[in-house]
C-alpha cells in the first residue's frame, strides 16, 4: 500500500473507532471553590458529586491533599477530534469550580496516543496518574498489559479493541459486556417488528481492516441468531472508495432489504447516494452510532429523505431531545459554559458519564482515596444512569447483556427518535440477549500479567 493510501486507511479506521505523552494541564488553572462556592456540585439526580472537603493525606500515586492527577487517552494528534479532551475540560472545570472532589482539584494529563503510541502514553500514565478516565484510543488493546502491570484503574469513555473491552480493573458505564451483542434489541426490532420482510435479505459492508471485520463477523452471527438471513457480505478498502456504484449494484442484485454498515459516515453517505442514483431503496440501513452527529446530516443531505437510516444509541438519551431530560440539558449547558464553540457529542456524553462515575466513587472514599477504594465503589453501582444521561446499567456485573436500547432516525432535517415503542421513558428495556459463540478475542486479565486483585492497594 502506498504511503498516502496507508494514511487514508488509518484515518478511516480512526473515524470508525471514534465514536473514539505529554503532560497537558488542560484544567489546572481553576482552584477548587471554598465553602461559599457559587457553582453547584449536583448533576442531574446525583447530589454533591463535587464539592469542598478537608482532605489532608496523600494515600496513592497521583493523589495529594490538594490534587488528583487523572489521565485521559485520545488520538487527537492524529484524528484532530477534540471531543474527549473537550469533555475532560468541561467536567473538571465544573467540578473544580464546585470545590473539587472532597476539596481535591482534578488535574488532567492528556495522553495523546496519536494512533500508534498507546503503549508509550500508558507507560507515562503508570508513572504519574491515579486513574485513567473518560478517554479512548483506537489501538487501546496494545496498552492493556502495561496498565494492568502497574495496577491502574480505567474508567473509559469508549473501548475499541477486544483486548481492552472488559479488561480487568476497568469499569465501563456503557452497557453490554464483551461476550454479548449490544445491538440485539435494536436489530430484533428492525427485522421482527419494524420491517419483518427484510429478515430474509440482510447485507453487511465493513471496512477491510481487523476491527471492522470482527464487527462484521459478530454482526453476521447475531443477525442470524435473531432470525435474519445474511445474503450479502462485502468489504471495502479502508482508505476509501472512489465510486460506490458497484457496491450499490451488488446490493440491488442480491435483493438486499436491510443493510448494516460498519464504516465511517462519510463513506456511508456516498453509498447511500449511489443507491439512490440507481433508484434502489432499502427498507433500512443501520448507519451505526458513528453517524449520529450533525456532520452526517449535512453530508448526506436530501439522500436521507430517500433512504431510511437508523442508529442505536444503546440507552443514551438523544441530544436533540435535551429539552425533555434535565441531565442532558445540563450537560449541554456545561459545554456551552466551559467549552464555548465546541460540539457536544455522543462520545463526549459517554465520557462525561465515566467522569461522573469516577468522581462519585472517589468522593465516597473520603480522605483515604486509593485505587482499590475507587474501583470497588464504582463496581457497587447497580443502577447507574450518569445522573439521568443514560438508561440504568448494573455495573456490579462485569459481563452482562444490555437491557435497554433506543433508536434514532436520520432525515435531512436532523436526527429524531424512531417509533421503536419505548416502554421505560425514552428507552425500551426488554431487549433480548445474545451471547456470542464465535471466537473474537478476549479481554486482558490480571492473571495475564502475573497479577491478582490482592495486589491492588
């Protein structure tokens, strides 16, 4: 592969994964407020997540009487996407202004992996950070053994590789465990209720790189288990396609009625245009949550009024419906205050939930803030909602199916909730479960690096 094509291919992989050393003190300027601080430390229905206190000791690496050093992983040096860095700035600016965590100021160390340097940044984090919070890196799996060797807790905003997803010393407030198909409720709704005729003719397209290919293989297994028949599977060059017409014609020739697209939204918009140009309309297209952003709406334009494009938010309250959900509105308001001009996104919201979980758990530890305490406190949450940002998740179960889902539909006017028959507020919480039978890789454990939970202090 030529150098320029290699770079383009990696950019496409990063876009698909995004969804998600330097030491950068993005939030070290604000001092925690005193007893009379004007900013509330409440978020949604979580009371006093942040606030003043009288911490006096330095019980762990990265923790002093005045500060807590936290690492945030990102690939911003490669992708130029700042959403996780922006979210870290927003959360810690708000939290520090409210008084910090028991009076300790949160100090962020940005760990920019630049796509290929996850291990280097993790080694740096192992030397300085108390925990890793609200971040993501495309090749996160390459750094897990280093993290576990130094017993560093992880509260990710997003995981990408199978080695990272569900790894030890990790609390991931996203939902489904690594063994389960997180889209089973969504796909079952598509092929059994919304478009039952489509079940006999499903297609998949994925970028020709390891991550998307694994997703496509898992998708084929789960769709078949849900009662669907996959009649078309294809890969596209990860660096992009100059003409999507051959793919559109292949989809038409196979009579595909429902399509799951594992790729970046720029490529999907071009495929949808090619389908429209040959006058072929699918019953549905799973655009995946990477397309859930204003950019996809702008790029795809009027094509979205011809093709039915959906995305599963997996229990995250839609940003467009913030007016009906106080926690989502507060999230947007905090972004407007502390990161004016920056876009609040789905990955950012999920990272914010991870920050809330970390801060709540850390607060419960009081002055004796240790890694063991913060990890165990987070794992005791049996109905975590991020203050109302997401549907309830039981974090005491490390590997469990996702119970709640919610679906949005795209049009040229924007994203709106689909008619998926919610039965619990904005969500539908009767999702069937499906545990994979294929072998797709396993998360790294403490045992893999010669450690155990008894080593965690």
